[in-house]
């Protein structure tokens, strides 16, 4: 195709019946996109940051509790069963 053929096949705005409604829809879509970006930046991003900080905080708390319980379990005497039995006997007396 040459440039002359491309120009002759071009459809003018006058030939299309719904041109005005399409341009109106395009303008409306641009406005909606601007509002959506603004709402996204105002509400979603701060909410995402707060949610992420909360999740990270909970992870740190659970991790520290788990490590504390592991240290506590490792520091206990493995032969504690016999000691507990003697303690129960002395309390029952």
C-alpha cells in the first residue's frame, strides 16, 4: 500500500454516526482514571502500608515468643519427671 491509498481509506468523523458519543465516553474515561488514581493513592496505599506494618509486627512478636519458648524448653532438665514425682509426694504429705 502506498501513502495515497492509506489516505483515501481513512474514515472521517462525519461518516461515523456515534463519533460524538465515543468522544464523550473517552472524556468520561479520562476523568474516571484521574479519580481512580487519586482514590488509589489516598486510601489504598496507606492502608496497604498499615497492613504490612501490622503483619511484620505480628511476625516479630510470634518469632520472639517461639524463640523464648525454645530456650525455655532447652533449659529444662530432661529428667524432670522423677523430680516432679518426688515433689508431688512431698506436697501430699
